[in-house]
C-alpha cells in the first residue's frame, strides 16, 4: 500500500504572488494617473503664463477668448487683472 500526502505550499505561493501582482499593477496605475494629472496642471499653468505674456504684447480678441477658456474668467477687466498678477 502506498500513501501520498498532498501539501498546499504551492497554492499559498501562487495566491500570494497573485495578490502581490494585483497590488503592484494598482500601484503603477495610481502613480501614472497622478503623474498625468500633475502634468495637466503644469501644462495649464505654462499655457496661462504664455497667453498672458502674449496678451500684454498683442491685445487681440482671440487672446482674450483663449484666456477666457483656460482661466474661466468672463470679462476683459478680470482677465487683465488676472494677467497682471500672473506676469509679475
């Protein structure tokens, strides 16, 4: 008569590696999303800075419209005041 004993050491290792792999993928996704959001904020900041400097040189309606879209300000006076603060 032959007796065999099954051990579940391999199953514990597989489940632990699956959990570690899942957490690693989630951490990488969170890091990439955070970097993408930060790059969007930085890009918006530099775009506002560039448009304000361009507005101080060339006072066209397209520059006002572009700054209105970016900064969500509606009238020209508030855009001027905003750009004075940004360009300083």
